C-alpha cells in the first residue's frame, strides 16, 4: 500500500493547493468586483441556501462520501506485507532484522556453494522459504543425491542467522535442463 500512498498523497496535495489558489483568487475577486472570476460559485451558494440537509441529493452524496472514506480507512488499516524477518537479540533495546530479499540472497549463496549446484531460485515468505536448486548434472539420480547436502547447507545458514521465527524450509533439487 505504501507504493499507492505516495502518488495519492501527491495528487491530494496538488488538488488542495489548486483549490486554495482558486479560493484566494475568488475571495479577492469578490472583494474587488462583487462577482465570481474563475468558478461560478454564486449558483452553488444559492442552491445551498435553499436545499435542506435531509434532501435526497444530500443523502446520496453523504452515503457516497462515507462509503469512500470507509474504503480508504479499511485499506489503510489492512496489515502491511511483512518485508523484514526479525532476529533474536540478547538486549531488548536492539532491534535487528533481515529483509526477505537479503535472506533469499544468503540462502542462494549457501545453496550454490555446494559442489554440483549451478543455480538456485529462492522464494521467501513470512512462514516458508522455498529453495529450488539446479544441479550441474543432467541425471535425476545426481539431483536426488544433492538434496541432502543442499538442505543441510541452507538449514545451517538459516540457523546461523538466529531468526526469531524462522520460516519452514522446503528444498528441491532439479536436474539441469537440456
């Protein structure tokens, strides 16, 4: 949601600045000429003067604005996606974490550090880390034989980070493509 908030905030700020400038121009114009300059607001003023608060059009617009405000509130209160996984610390004042991308990079390095592994694709989620390593050999037997060393290397790297809530690990070794 953070990605959407920034452009929306810019648009809202620009709209408020534009409305403020128009309002200032209209106030100065009304004081000098006694007539609207940019926006013909006097018809709105007359409509507002003769329309009651319980009119149908006022109720409809109120319902639309309340629904829009509730939607924005719900979207803002929705929990953000976890991008950092916290690390254990001996001191309560220390707050350390590793990003998902950083954890994926270190797990990739651990997997590709095993002899016979040419590449690895890592997906890190909040509760699960999936490692798909590609063996340098073409046979399925060679790939199956590398599953245990890759699992051990990745698990050791994950344990060395001392995460507060370490993700479950799923390791798969596939033979090299043709």
